[in-house]
C-alpha cells in the first residue's frame, strides 16, 4: 500500500511511504553472513557487549543513558542495462544487499539510507526485508517512480514515521530538476522519526551527489547544511557524496558544523575505502560518509565487507555508524 505525503509549504515533493510485502526466502540470506569470518568477528563483538551486565557501549539503559542507534548507508549500484566489467546482474547481487541490511539491523534500532535504487530494486529490497520494514522515497526523474530513488528504510516496530520530504539539489528544489553543472537530477530525502521505545526524535537525511558537477556538489553541501542545521531534532546525513575528504564538497560540510563519523568514532572496523569498483585490486576511494552534528558520541564506525562467493555485490561497500542520541 502506498500513501503520498505532500507538504508544499515546506517545498517538498510527493513521496511514497510504503508498507512492504514478503520475499520468499529473503531472510535466509542472513545465514550466509553468520558463516562469514568477517561477520562472525563482528557478531562476537556485539554479543560480548550485549552480555556485559554494566551495559557498556551497546546495551541501553533508557532511564540514565542516551539511546543507541545504528546508521547505515550503501550505494547498491543501479540495475543498469550496461554492466561494467565483473559486475554481476542485480538478480544475483540483491540477495546480499538485502542480507547485509538484515544482518546489521538485527542488533540495534537502525536507519538505512540507500543510493542508486531503481524502482524494481526498491520493490525487491522491500520484499526481501519483509513486512516489518517500511520506506520513504521517490524517483528523482519525475518525483514519483522514474529514475533512481534515495530511499530511507526503517522497521516500523522500532520507529514511528513523523514526516518525510524530498528536495532536489538545485536552484529549484521543489520540482524535478538538475542543479548548476550537474549531469543528472540529484535529491536529498529527509525523514523525521520517533524511536518508539524511548520517544527520541531524529531527522535522517540520505543523498547522492552528482558525479560530474563540481559546483553542483559544493552547492549541494550548502543546501543540505541549510536544511540540516535548521532542524530542531538530532540530525544525521548519509550518502554517496562523490567527494573525497580533500574535495570542496566534503570540506563544506566539515566546515559548516558537521562531523564525519569515521573521524571521531571510539572504535573503527572493516575496510579503509568505501568505493571499490567491481574489479578486485583496482583503485579504491572513500566517497560514502555518515555525518553527525558536533557533540554526538560515535561509538563505532565500520566499512563493511561486500564480497561473497568471489564477487562484489556492489561497487560500494556498506558503511555503518553506531551513535548515541
């Protein structure tokens, strides 16, 4: 079932808020992660903390401690007609994209931001995650279903949806458009949710910057900063920024009041780089980030494994951060 949310007073586009369905055998993918050494090590890390009677790090005491949540971002690689070298079709890759989300979200209340999601991929992910998951997002080409989505997924049992808006990263953010020197339309999805158990409200933003337009990337950072810093709730920004730490779009966010979670995490795990391509041993870079506001305690940051059965299930690795709010 779909429900359209319009709020023209805030310059928002109509967006789909989807209740989901079922995916036959979708949750069986979790077993593959439990048998992978990388995930076994992570699993033990979480279990050790959950068993600690003092509740250090991941165990929550809602009376005395902030709420601990997990933020997850992943560019899943769109289901294109012209695959690159060593790229497997979406029909093969999707089980691991879904499985990784399910695995990571099994420990903590989790907010998921995905990029490069076509409508058929969105439907597959929703079906594979199951009916307890919902999403908010639209297609960037027409504000409905065409083009890539930047959806936000969450479990309805953990989060109450309060509001959602989509803005185009352009001079005309209320309508489908390309901004400045961008090659393609780009969007930011803005969702506000209430954590059901604690009542804590957060705003979660998910975006994908243009891959060609340098000015577009810099101005996208300025536009999102304006949106993010104007919110009254604890706010987080995730996505594929097509910008490395030495690039202006990254610096604009860092100088504008946000902090790259990976730079302040108490613990760091996983891989060094987030963008790998599909060919092993190729050039890698970090362009996928989780941004928090100053003062947020980042307990752990991890660039996840994305190789299974000898292939990469995307050209980007998933990135997670565990934070207290």
